[in-house]
């Protein structure tokens, strides 16, 4: 199958619907948070400060990192060797950027940049909970945190990617990177054809959050994430339970 044929076929495949669900981890997080505030481990104001900080974050720094690497082979080598150091070039210091100025166990981690090739496609998951490189990629999408994605991607990655509308030739190997407390990942997809002569800003626009997680590939003219249809859960879990 040629790259051209795969590109055309990919456009005609619609994403499969996701199930609207609240995970047990989200319920546990709320319970532990309230208990921690009650016990004085941190205050409600501390939590508010962090919530406001994380809501200022987005995927632009990670997208710019990829764009810079496409244009600069030496910077690309730095990204592969030391993602934490490479992040500084796009304004993210994993130690001093958070409000506490010393990171947290959740957000101060070893960032790894996974470089796609014509024969290898990377995709990221956290099979245990929802570990995600927030300082450089922003808040994780809801589907990333669902058991539906976390459990199935590690077993059937090709099928799950197809559900996102991404169909890969059989000769492309899919590698699933499982995030954890200390190591988080972003994907550096291949630079698409038709972007010759583009500036860093132009390239940054087509590197979407989904591309950086690995469930999509950048394409000229596509600057938004895949919008997944959602089906309501048959037996929803309510926050007050």
C-alpha cells in the first residue's frame, strides 16, 4: 500500500464513538483531595492555584518543539536525547514553571520524545491511571483517562487507532508507550509532505494534541483534534456516589 493510497483512505474513515463515563480514578481523586485538605496536607487555596495554573496550559509548547525539530536536525537530536532540556527552548522548565517553583511528584518527570519513522508509529497511554505531561501538553483529553482507551490500546493498538480515524499500513509497527509517575511521553510525528518552505509557526499549527499523543498524524490544513462522538453510559457513575 502506498503512502498516497493510505492518505486518501484515511480521510474516509470516521472516528468511532466513545462512551461517556466517569472512571473510578476520578472519584478516588476527589475523595483523596478532600481528605488531604481536611488533614492539612495542602489548602483549598493551594489546590485552586494549581487548577488555575493547569488551565493556562495547552499543547502549543509541545507542538512548537516538534516544529523546531523538523527544521533543525541538531535540535531534533537534543529532543531524542534529553526531552527535559529541549523543553526549555519552547518555554517549559520542568522545575521552575509550576507555581511552587520546584515541581510536584505528578508533574516533575522525565520527558521522553518518541520519534516516528516511516515504519514505526508511536502512541501514548497510561494504562494504570492518567499520567500525562501537562506542563508541555496541557490537560489530557477526557478519552485519554477512560478505561476504554487505557485497557484496549495496550492490547489492540491498531484497532483503537482505526477508531480515531487513523489507518496505518500493515508494514508499520505500532509501539505503545506506557506513561508512569516519573516518565511521560510525547510523540514527534513525521513531517507531512506539502509543508516544504513552511515557517516554524505554520508547522506548529498542524501539530495537534492528538498528533502529540499519537492517535493522529499531522496534515496540511488540519489544525484541530478529532471530535469523537459520545454515547451515554448505560449505567453512569455519579460524582455524589
